[in-house]
């Protein structure tokens, strides 16, 4: 189980979610996290800049506790005004999609900041960084530097990495709002 980052994220997520949870999937992709959250949470907002990602997700989910938004995660505050409990990011490109369309460090950092503003005390942000592509290492490094400098009186930041895997295995960052 620890070798698949999505399973690790879901294992950690389960400590933060309940039937009353309001969640954001900041990078919908193929809808796997959105589906997982929709089955366990009260409501889920999902963001992606690719129409294909939104369509793929709509095909998977039959519940009506989701709002899918065709827009970048850096604009989440235009659509979400309520406090939220968890946010999930998968940085990189859409699996089986156009590998030239990737998340970018500048918009990702803006989205992380906006997530922290919306986050309830005791809530968490999960950031899976897939960085084995052009631009991925730059984004991962910028995100890690940014979150490493968060106020330790307000946030706890953790990093999960597989140390014995070749080819840039994904890294999971977790930000918990403590105050």
C-alpha cells in the first residue's frame, strides 16, 4: 500500500474526512480523488483547466454532491466562499492526456495560499507532486520551498517520499492547519 501514492493519500485523508466534510479537488484529472471524496464527504468542489478532465470525471460520478468547475485552481476563491476541510492536489499532467498541459508553480502556489485561507482549523491540504516531466522539478522545488517556510504556529507541514524508487517517484506534502 505505501508504494502507491494515491493509496497513501486516501489513507491519510480518512483521518480528516467525514460525512460533514467540505472538500476541494484542486486538480480533477481523471476524477479518482473526486470520486473518493464524493463517496465520503458532504460536498466536493472539483477544478481543472481541461474540458476532457471534467468530462472524464462526470462519467465516473453519479452523485449530486459535486460541483465541477472548468477553471484553474488558482481561481477557487471565485467559486468557493465557505470554509473547507480538505484540499487535494495532484501536480503534473493529466494521465493519458496532453503531457504539454501541466500544472505550473506560480498558479499552484497561488492555489495553495487560497486553500490555506479557506481551510478550517484542523483541516489539511494534500499535494502529490509528480515531477518526472519538463517543468515538474521546478514546480516541486518551488512548492516545497514555499510550504517549508509556512508559520509553524499556524501550520504543520510533512513530506512523504519513497526513497528506494527510481525515476522521480511522486512526493506527498501534507499541510495541516493547527491554528
